[in-house]
């Protein structure tokens, strides 16, 4: 008897006939997305909300390149900024990437490290300044504010990577749901759940959850560094805004932590296990879906690969192309494979491209990854692509370039599902060997398929979970009971330092009193002995 | 359009047609329960496993009063102990309760506090010694051990309140699932998730999650007290066993924390929000179900209550009756109500019982709580009863007597869903007033019904969740990826104390070197000046 399937049916039926749930008319959702690759998954969530009958309004800037004004799934509210936000500029990431690669090439030296961070921080500071300008632009526009108030939204859905929505939600007095992995300056868990640095790797530390003593020292360094970046680079601008618009009874940190539900784009088959909170719902891989048939020409190309199969390469939404010296090494490496290669590449055509390699401006990534002929995925390590490769069980050759991509690839590498390369040291031979290793060593595919099985084995699929909890917040007008209010405590109380100080004072006072008493008694005794002797 | 229902259907269908899940034949589950009231809910879980086609074996002692040898749901393995475990003796709790009530009556004084704890600790120590004897009895019985090995079980399901199953699972090398709220000496979360004492109330502290400075001092006192109890009273016996049977490469603490999945009998509509871990699954209230029609005589009695409705009273599995002086006060209080009362009472019939009160030896609690005529529930605050009252939205008058009952009632009181009385100070008037307050002040019922709505609004119902995750552990032979291995670190590494010490040493060394250099330079300068002057 197939017990498992039976119990799934039971589960399904119990959900299907769940009585006593309050019914609701279509809700109204106000969305503040982050542009660029983050928009890719927010847009999927919006599609889900739309097809469930909810009315979605997206606040975008006039200069946004990714977030279109017209969509069948949402109504857009467009705000015009004096200058476009950096991440909205199509060439911003290419310029930024070249700079970062150039610095990494000189890697290892403390100077390069400082320069690397300087570049990162300048860019971070710039983006957050622009985001805070957007907040001012919204708050100071009475027509827009009236429109937002009168919209009578049920919930604000936002990506707190740029926390515009956080401030607006507070202004409008609306409950808030995050679609999140990164907040202003780090991984979202760090501000909401206690995260012991002994086994929770800090963002940027490039550590796993098993650290040697030296690695733990390095991890704490990154932990403190992130706190400083947050404290001195990210927050001041927002704190000023909060003080100006909401007075001194709150601060930005409290607003940021005040979300009712955190839809965390993470899954513990990928993320290292770490403390979490009751209002964090894991929706990692919610964008994944079974593959669909390929367009005829691509299907023909893939089919023609025979028993060798195909290798896919894409570097995500932001990076259209790598510097030409890296590109030609990759092309040379690919040319020596018996596999066919489909490569999303928007830059100049490499002169040494092999006959087996098809350059495309866009590829149906999910459908290709789900194709039985696909043998490996050469990827940069953006979360969207990573989860698609996990979903379809395709092992990865990683060329991380920016931001969290290094850490994402590390997570797959630790689980034996990816081989990671350093883009700045890449040559055709090392690239070829890496791809061949992933193709021919069975453990890569086996590990990835194990992750795939575990990822799919969840009582509620991540996309359904996301929808459920957004609707939950609408139904109950928040989810305060799942959220600790601990972050409203002063930091010394949160860490019980005041209690420790008090107890220490008590111990010292009592101890002091005892010592003084004993000393006094001894003195008396000595004096009596002395007087007796005299 | 009823969007919500539609999205539920979508959810249900997505679970129903969840493809790619490995199918499995019936699993074999080895259960080590805790006797008494804990058995009530473990037995429900066993029923669920049985009806899903799994084969369940329960290890019980010959003297067990609650865990029967014959059941249609499981096969029993019976172990004979030299003397029965305390909690198996039907009169143990009555004697224990009288003692505790007597001490509480003298309450307030430090002496009473010490005596209270002394009684608790003696009883705790006794139970754990008996449990460790049970482990020895199992390990030293080669026939039984052979039977257990040859049973080829897929998973050990155990209540770690008495950790017999924890040691046996390790011996058999099996994955482990807990049905848990309490572990050896405290609330289960405390050993698995970081629990800052600034907002997580320690067991026994009788605090909520919002504490004043003084309360936080008291909470830390209880926190440390619990650690000491665990360290010096509970663990030594088990540590000896672990050292003897498994050698020195592990200890009891590590085994206890090694469960793959913790099915936590808790729900955050009841429990204060606190940090949790990815392998903790919340199944609070999994025993609840819609009510069924009452037996005809009871239905007639209930119906006869007219518009006033009925009040139910029961003090749970363990406590059959209260001391007669308390009982007669309760009877006198009940007698003055216009409501009818159904009271589960096994002791002597109170002489002053009102005409409106029906004494019963057993009552269909769930069906009565779900009856539309039921207005209030007088309860001791055991978890089973509490969740049933939440499920059916019936407000509570609490008379907590022992163990976690005080804290359970506190949680309902904080949410405005219960009025709590002190059993040792109870008289007919105060009892009557409390019942009337709960009956007539609408907030009690409203708050309880709000909790009920929130409790039922979960994407997967708790019982289905429990079944799903037990099967998950069987399918994947554990769930190591959801579990941190942090507890295998030495405590000073876990708390980063070694890193702190190292960094402090670096700062002191560098600081010292700088100071010495400056001093040396100053000295040189002074000498030169001096020699110039000379």
C-alpha cells in the first residue's frame, strides 16, 4: 500500500475542507519592490497574488528599466526622482563588475580588501541615499499620499533590501509582509533572530557553519564590520527620516524589524541551519516550476547533442557579459567539450567560439534546466538560478561575481553539488577541467538530486506558503502574536547587561560587606589577644 | 468571489498532486512514551501513525497504569522494573499534590519556597533515577536488545521528558523524532534554540514575555536555577550511563539535542514568541478535533440548561480530586450559579453539592467543549485541556495545581482568555465571582474565539504536520540538514568566549606594546634633555 501518497491525500483533504476559516473578498496589496534581479521573484509573487484575485499596486520610479509601467498583473504608481536609482541603470552593474573584478585580480593584499570594501560601501551608500530620496519624494507629495491613503490597502508587501516600503507602511499604518533575504546591509535573519557567530556565518565572511578557531575570529570580524556598516553607513539617513516624519518615539531599526511576516527566500537544504523566529516563513525556490517544452529550434539543438547532452550558461539578470578576456577563455574551454553549449551572452561574440556553442540573447532557463539532456549549469550564483538548478537537480559550475553570489556558491560547494571558480583567475584549461569534473564525477549530480528531492518534500509548496501567509496577514490585520517585541527593548536590556551589572553590584556589595566584617572581627580578636598579652 | 477558499483549494490540490515525492511502504516506528498525561497525546499520534499504515511498537513498563499492553494501534514490548516508576502509580499525584498545596498555603516565605523546590526536586530526581534504571534494564537484556535490533525500525518516536528513548535510539543507530514540550528539566526550546532571558521566560519563573527590570532579575534567577537542576540533579545519572555504554566521545546533552525533528506541542497563539530552529515543527493542539454528539443522558442534561448554558469542570488525567475543603468551596460556588455544571470528580461527594451540578467519573471533554451550550471551562491548565478549550473557543477559569499548569494558565490570562485562581486561597465567594466574571464579561469569550480562529488558520493542520514530518524522517533516514551541530562545540566556543579572549589578548598585547614604546621614547627624550642640561 502506498502509505505516503495516502497520507498526502489526507493532508490535502484536510486543507481542502478546513472549515471555520474566515472567508475574504479580494485583498488590496501595495508593493514596494527592489529593482533588478530582486524584481524577478517579486514579479512572480505578484502574478500569484493577481491570479488569486487580489488587486496589486506597485510603486516604481519613472526611470526603472525592469519594472514596467504596464502589466496585466498590477497597477503601477510611478514616482519621478531627480536622478535614477543606480540599480535601475542597465550599465551600472557592468561598470561596477569590471571595477570589482579588477580589484579582485590584485586580491589578497589588505589594500585590495580595503578598496573592495570601499567600492561596495560607496555603492551601498549611494543606493540607500537614493532610496531615502524616494521616501521623501513620496511623503512630500500630497496628491500621492492621498492616493495611497485612499487606496485602503490591506497589506504592504515589500523587499526590505531598499526599505522604502517599510517607512511608507508605517506612515499608512498598514501591516507588512517582507519578500526578503537581504535587508539594508546584511542577511535578514541577523536582525530578527539571535545568530551566534560561532556557527552562523556572517554575510561576506565566506564561511560555512563549521569553522575553525581562525575562521571564527574572521567571522566575528565580518560580524562587527557588518554592524558598523549598518550603523554608520546605512541607517543614519533613514534614522533622520524617521525622526523627521515620526518623531523620536521610534527609530528605523524598530520599523525594519516590525514586519508581521518575513517570507524568507531561503530553504535549509541550501542555507546553513540557524536560529529563526516564528514569523519567518521559508519560501526559498518559490519561483521554481516544472519545465515546459522548448521552442522548436532550441529543442532541435538540444536533441542534436546526442548522448553527451548540453551545458547551459547564464550569468543572470544583471550581468549581460563578462570582460572579453574572460569570455574568450570560457569560449575556448567550451569549444573542447563533446557536449553542446547554450550560452546567454549579450556582449561581443568571442572570436574563438566553438561550433558546439550557441550564443543566445535570452534563454528559457527553467525549461532548459528541466530538460533531460541538460548535464550541467554554468552560473554566477544568483539565488533565482541556484534554486532552479536545485529544483531540477542539475549540478553547477559556479563563477560568482558580486554580492551574495560567492556565498550562494559556497553553500552548494559544501554540499558537493557545485564546483566553484575564481573569475579573476579563470583560464580555458581550468574552466574546461571544472566543467568536465562536474560532468563526469557522479557525486555532483547525485548530491544535487538529493537536494532536489529534499527541496520538493515540503508539506506546503513554497509558492502556496507565500500566498497563504500574505492572505493570513490580510485576514487577521497583522500577525503580532508571532512577533517578539524584544527589539523595542534598549540593547543593554535585550542582552541582560543591566541585570548582570545589578547582580555583580549585589555580589560585590555583599562580598565586600562580608570581607569587611571578617576583617573587623579579626582586628577585634587581635586587639583582645594583644591586650591580654599586655 | 471567495478568493480565500479558492486559494485553499489551490493549496490543497498542489499538495494532492505533489509529484516527485518518493513513495514508501509502511514504516516501522518504535515509541518510548512518558506515562501519565503525556501518554494521552502520544497515544493520539500513535493512532494517526497506525491509521496511515505504519507499524507501531511501544515500549512500556509492566507496572504502567495508563499505557495498556493490548491496543489495536500498537504492539507493546513490556519491561519489568524492580519497582514501578512514580508517575505510573495512580495515587502518586494525589499525595504529591496534597503536599504541594500544603506548602503553597504557607506560601510567600523563603522557607516555603525552598520546601516547594525540595519536594519538586526529590520527585524529579526519583523519576529520572527510575528512568535510568529502565535504560539499564533494556540495555542489559540481550533478548530484548536482539528483538529491538531485529525489529529494523525506521525511526524512534519519543517524549524526552524521560529520555529513555533517546539513549535507546543512539544505541540502535536510529533517527529520532520528539513529541515534546518538556525535556529532562525544562522547556525544550531552551537547549535547542538561543533563548535570551530578557524576553524568554524561564520555566518556573511565572513571567510573561514583557518583564520589568525586577522580573528580569527573577527570570535570570530561574534560568540559572534550571541550569543547576539540570546539571546537578538530572544529568549525572544519564551521563554515567552514556559514559558506560557509549564511551567518552559523547555525553547525554549531545544525545538529547540530536533529535532530527522536534514535534513541539506548542502554538504561538498560546506560547510567547521566541527563537526557534528549523527542525522544530509546531503541533500544538494536534489532539483537537470537531466535537461529536453527546451521549443522550448528557445531551438532555445540557439541553435542560436553557439560555444559561453549562459550565464544565475537569482537572485532567492525573488529579482525580482536590482536598475536600477546596472541593466543598467549589461546590458551594457552583450551587449559586443559574448555569448547569458538569464536574468530573472522583473523590468523596461534597455534602453541599447544588441541584444544578452533575458529578461524573469521566466526561467527553472535547464533545462538551464543542457543544454550543458550553459557556465556560473550569480547568487545571494541563496542555491537552487548554488546547481543546482554545480549539472550541471556550473561556477558562483556571485552578493551576502542579508543574507547567501555572505557566499555561498565565499564557491564557495574558491574552485575556482566562481568569486564574489560587487553589490554596480559594473560597466559594471568590470562586463564584471568578466564574461569573468569565461568564458575563464578553472579552473572555471574544479573546478565546480570536485565539481559536488563529489556531485553526494554519496551512497544514498540526496532526497532518506531525504525520508528515515523522514520515519525512523515515523517507530521508533523518533530517540532519535541518539541525545545527553547534551543540557539539565546547561551551566556550559556542559562546565565542575563546575568540573574545584571543581578541582581548591581542588588544592588550598591542596596547601594552604601544604604551611601553611610548614610555621608552619618553624616557629616552627625558634622558637626552637631562644630559643636554647637564
